[in-house]
C-alpha cells in the first residue's frame, strides 16, 4: 500500500518554455560550473521562412 502512494518520477523531463525569455539569455552558453552542477539545459530553436512574393 505504501508503494501506491508514491508518485512515479517521469522517465523524461517535458520541454518547457519560459515566457518573456530573451534571445540573449537563450544564446548564452552555460559555464562549466553550471554544467557540472546540472544547472544547464539544451535549447532547440525553431524558425520558419516565408516565401518572398515580390
């Protein structure tokens, strides 16, 4: 019964977006210390191009 009360940890973190984060903050590389402490994350930036209809 004790095991039923535990919340299972997700096997993988879900991606999140921080509203209002600037491009400068996203492009900043993590320091070696931040990476060592696990306080860094991978960032994937998506964009799209629109056709030039001129």
